[in-house]
C-alpha cells in the first residue's frame, strides 16, 4: 500500500464537494449534460455550479466565480472555452481546489498554439499543487463514490473493473460492455491529452485502490514511454492490466495524432515493451472486456493443459482450434480419466478431448464429467461449452400465458445462477479456472441480458462464443506465467501484434 | 435457373406432407422435441408420426409403419436407432418418399461398423431415388415453407440468409445471431455426416433459390474436395458464400474427426482453393454473420478507397487501423472535399480522414458530411461510426414514468429506422456501400435488441464495434473483385488463414 499515491488521488475520485465551472442550463451544451449526469449519478456531497451569467442552474444555486463558492471544493470539473482555462486554474488553486477534470478540447491536438496553451495550463496547476485530468477528455467516474462527472449518460454500478482510456467514446464502449455482463466499475477515466496525469499515473493509483481487481485500458500513444513501462511493470505485479493499443497502422496512427495528439510509435517496439511489462494485449473492445472479466473470480491456472467439456460437437471443434492457436494444449486424456468417464458416459462417446457430452441432456453427466477432468492432475483448466443441461427446467417456448412464461424465465435465471455458483465453487476447490461459453437455444432470444444480470450478482461470466473461452484461459495462463517468470513470453502469447507480414529479421529465423 | 436442381430439392425444403419416423411422447426424446418443433413451427401440410407402440403422439394420429400412412409424404424425418435406419429407408422408398432427414447418430463418426451401416443406408436411398440429409445431424429449417424439422426450439422468420453447417449447434448459433439482428433465414441445413448430400449440393440448390441472397457456412472437412470446389466456384458467381472453416489445428482436426467423421485437411491448401473458388473466409461465428449481413442490402464498392465519418475519435482510430489491416485505403481527402466540409464543419475539425465530427450533436453536420464524402469520386465506400446524432430525440435517462420512457423509446426506434432508410437510400443513389457501427449511450442498455428488430424490418444492419465495419467493407470489396477478376487475391484478403508462422516459401519472398 502506498498511502501517498492514494492521498494524491483522493480529491479526484473521492471528493467531498465538486465545483462545476462552465455549468449551463442549455440542454445540448456539454456544461449542461455533464452536470446533469453528476446530479443524476447521485453524488452525495455539495455540487457548486459556476457561471457568471446565471444564479440557478439545473435546480442548484450557481456562483459567478469560483471564489464565491462557500467551501473549498476538492474537485473542479472545467468546461469553459480553451483561452479561459489557465485563468480558471489560477482561481481554483487560490480556492484550494486540489484536482481538476478539464473537459475542454482545443489544446495540443489542434497544433502549436494549443500546445502552448496546454503547457501554460499545466504549469499553473503544478505550481499550485493541483492535479489535472485532460484536457480534451469526456470525464471521470467513480461509482463507489457515486461520482459520475462524465459526458455519457450511463451509470455503471460499483464493481471490480477499472477503465483507463485515451478516448472517451472507447471508455464508454468498455463500460457498457461491463454493464451488459451485469458487472460494475471501480473507476473510469477518459485521459484525453494527458497534459498532467498520464495513463500510468492512474494505473499506479488503481494498483492501490481496494475496489479495483483488473485494469482495462485503451491507448493510442505514450507521452513518456520509458516512464509508462517502468511504472506499469510494477502495477502488473499487483493487478492484471489488459490493453487495447490503437494506431498500429499508418492510417490509425494519423487518426490518433489528430485525435488526442498521441504519437503511436512502432507497433513492434510497443509489443516487445509491453511483454516485458506484463501487459496483456487485446485485439478489440470485446476481447478487452472478455479477457478482463475472466480475472474477476477465476483462479489462475498452474499450466497450459486444458480439457474442453462440450454439449455440442461444432463448438468443441472451434474451441479446440482456438486453444491450439492460443498456445494451450488440449490434453490427450490419461487412461485413468477416460476410465472414470466411461463409468457413466454413453457407450458411443468419443473418448477424446473435447469431452463431447453427445448432445446429452442429463445434468448429472455434465457435473460428473466436470469433476472427472478437474480431478485429473495433468489438467490445469477446464472449458465448459453449453450450460443448458445444468439448468433445472426447459420451458416450452409455446406457452402464451405471460405469467407462466415469466415464472419459467425466473426459474431458469435462478437455475443459471445456482449452476454458476456451483461452477465457481468447483473452480475454487480445485484451484483451476472453469471458463464457460453458452447460448440459450431453449429460451427466448432476449433473455440473455437478464441472464447476464443475474450472473453478475455473483461475479459470474458466461461467454457467448467458444473462441472466447480459449482466449480468456490463455490470458489467465499468460498472467500466471508472468507472475512466476517476470515477463510474457513471445510464443506463449495469444495475441500477435498485428496481421502484417513478419519483419525480415523474423523471416530469417526460418531459413 | 437450373430447374432440375430446384426440382430435386423441392420435396426436402417444400414438402407437401411429412412423415416423422420415431416420433415420441416422452418429452426429453429427440423424437419428441423435433416433432414438437415441426408442429410449433406451423408446418401447413399434414404431419404423420410413425411409431409401432403409439396411436396418438402430441395430439396427432400416429401410424405403426410408414406403409400405413394415408398419403405419400414427400419428406421423412428419421429418428430411429442406427440399426433400423436401412430398413426404414426401404420402407420410405416403397412408400414413394423422395427425401429424408436422418437425425440419428452412430454411423461413420463412431468407426468402421458405423461406416458400413451408413454406406448400406445411402446405397438403398440412392437406388430408390431418395435424397438424404445426415445422418448425425440436428435437422433442417425452411422458414418460407414454415418447415422447422430441427432440434433447437428456435423459429427464425423467413429472410435472405441461408445457413449450411456441418454442426447442428453452430447452425443454431448462426441462426440466432441473424435473428438478433432482426433478420431472417431462407433455409438452414445441419448436414451431419453427409452420407448422401454434401454441403456443395445445398450450395448448388441455394444458388437457384429465389429466397436466398447470401450463404453462410460452417465446414469441418470435405467428403470430396475436388467436387466441392468445382461446384462452389460456380455458386459464388451467383451469390456470395461466406465460410467459417474449423479444424485448422491438430487439436481442432482431431475433434472434427470424432464429431462428424470429417477430415479437415491442410489449412493452407484449403485457403488457396477457397480463394480460387471465391469463398470469403470468416474467423469466427460473429464475423461470419457480420460479413454475411453486409451483403443483404449494400451495393458492392468499385474499389478499396474509403472514408470514415465518426462521432467519436477513438472509434475512428480503431476503424482506421482495421481498414489498413484489411487492405482498404483510408483515403487522404482531396482538396475539393475538404473545402466542401470546411463550409459547415467547426473551425477546429481535423481536416483528415476519419472525418471526426468532433463530438458534434448536430444531425445536419452528419448528413452533410456523408453527402460530401459520398460525392467524392475517389471514395468507393463510407463507414459511419455513431448514429445517435441523426436521431430526432435524446430522452433523458432520468424519467421514471414508464409510459413516458416507452414513448421516448418508440420515437427513438422510429428515428433509427428512418435514419437507416435514408442511409440505404444514399448508398443506393451513389452505388457505394455505407456501413454503420454505433452504440446507443443515450438510451437504456437493453434497447439494442429492439433497435436491431426495428432495423431488420428494412433489412438494415447496425454493427456494434468499429472494427466490424472495416471487415464488412473489405469483404464487399473482395467479392466485387472476385466477380471482376475470377479469384480472390492473396493480398486483398482480410482474413489470414491462421496465426501460425508463415511457410518457408512465403518467408523467402521477403529476402
């Protein structure tokens, strides 16, 4: 625990009161929308809107200047035009404000004049002992503190996932995916131009934050690459950092430059450095989330040998391919395990891995098969494809009585939760991850979001396609190896830096 | 139009009546579940259950033997134990049945004895002029004929997408994804062991089927690779065939062998052959669907130069990267187009491609920017990221009046449909694809399925992540090039065969 890091970020993420500078009553203005979100998010300290032209904003008393605000707010949200920002920072410093979120765009990302203005702003803040998020960002959220000082009107519940992103809309995309899985957010930061605080500063705080279990990040480029990797390398020893790195192509790098003034750099240099720093790389927003959620409740595997237990042959084949591609071994089952399975499986079962339950509808077979493979000391993790057989009830899809349907759905949802509770118990007992993917063909199409919500209450995650299970299992194995050996191996990693031809130096190795 | 192909498949997909051999009243039996689906699917001809031990099955009069059925059914669904199947085929032939779906497993996939039994079955069917699906499959669906002779209790509406899969559970996964997008199915086949009819036979039929616009397929291996590619090469000249090929690794190939007795073969040989045959390859079930749905309403692009119009910077960067990786050029905008955009865009816009609307909330900017880039003759397709600005209303998420919320949701849904109708009109007018990805941060999380349903009514598709738009656009460009040049180029393709190191021969090219 580093108390100085925690203390530094306290006024930002757990402020006692918030000044909102540039607050507005006009519905389409950022100064109106973000203030509305702050209010609607249920922040439980005072909020002080500041605007020289108003006396009442969205039902709150408004103040002409920061100096007029009754107390010393810890945090200022700043949404005034770019030229006014340095002056506002001075006023904040004089008032004793210790943290600022500068939403305003029009700084380094628009050229040299903006760069100068940005430097001016950050110099004044640093001289006054004030930390800054942004500029050119869309805000921060700290759901455990009911703090929703951000543009998108989404209100994720408190949870174990932290989000640090150099793009407000990608941060939102990540948070929405977490919410769809019924899970919550510990902290979310849209870092913008990172004039003062960089991604790595937030990582450093989150490593100490007791609410955070895993850090998901979206990066376009680094302000100070050396510092980034030095700090992050220490963070990953405490908590997994999963990263989506954009700007890996010329077109993407150009887009990043004009977006947040970020220099993307060479993708292969990045990839080498992030392996040394133990950062797990994801290929897109969905993978980022899916990998991250795998770390919430699952134990880390002691090796890369897996068994797949599947209700359907095709999904088993796809998962086996994905495992092999991710550097996992779909283990040839030992004789002993086959004999144990033989005791109850139908005579025609394939005796292979995947263990195909042969479209079996019997829950006892599913549970027994799972126990068999978990018991096997050579198997380090288990993938389960298809959970329907474990549920207590399969309602007929033909009932037209809404009450009857609702009752059946609730029963299914409870069955789902109980089945996952049991699976998480097995994973804990054997200290082996059990990663599940399933669809729900016997239920209405739109039950899936309710399913996810129900699972979220126990921290359970059900993936929706077979390949995801292999990706998540491999990421858990990668991280476990990193903790043991101090770096992510090249070969062990499941995410190639990109799809372009290998470099000359790589090609030569084959000759 | 090949009338003989259509005539051959008529009794299978458009039967006048169906015999169900092995029908059951026991709820957990396949012979009960599939019959229930056939009944619940609304098949409008007579259904004749056959079971020597029953007189009434699920409310229908049941017959002891096929010979006892009053008419000559076109189609027989067969769910009896393996040893009885050849005898049942004889009885069907004698009764004049012209097509059979053999659900029963326990044939070639379980070894030599099963292989012999399978051969016996198919020889008798062929001698009697009867075509067969399966064995070891989970059925077929032809929603335009209200025919749901399949295991999963899902009932996709009629639509433009055909599904041919060597796995019943993958076929179900594909169909469910189509349904989630509010779209429908023209025909679905779980091909199983393919004792008689192979995938390519179904492709050949679907090429002539007026209901089918695009063919999605899942393949583990080929019974006769030469025949497969010869036939499919002709099919792809008429309709796009998108394929997910499994069994590309050792673990996957072993799993495929025990699943449907399929020999996966060398992945690189497959990849070369499929390029010659114009087959578009997808990497997973989601990509398969997303690519396929792109072909339903969009015109094909005349080249690979694209513009990205985005409401959010991060999504723009991710899409630019994905375009470059997929072999699309994110075009540097011509001066003329920049001047046209300058006329209305805010002064600080980046003047780059992606055209970043700078978090603009103004619908007129979005529509004007789209017209500008579509008008540009050097741009062959447009990617739009973020549709919210085009909607007429952003309801506050804080209303607690259910009626008010419902009214706002309905207004948003109609606005969404109108916006997509307009986008499809623009795509048609300029004959350039307009591919859209968006999230809906200003609305409740669970509105997305309703959105998809509403868009489905006009054949519109909204993707959920930026990378998907690049993949779909590249696939449309690939197919357009195939139609012009007769083969898919290696470099033009966006889906590398797999992630393993390149072959020696490839490496040498770089030296």
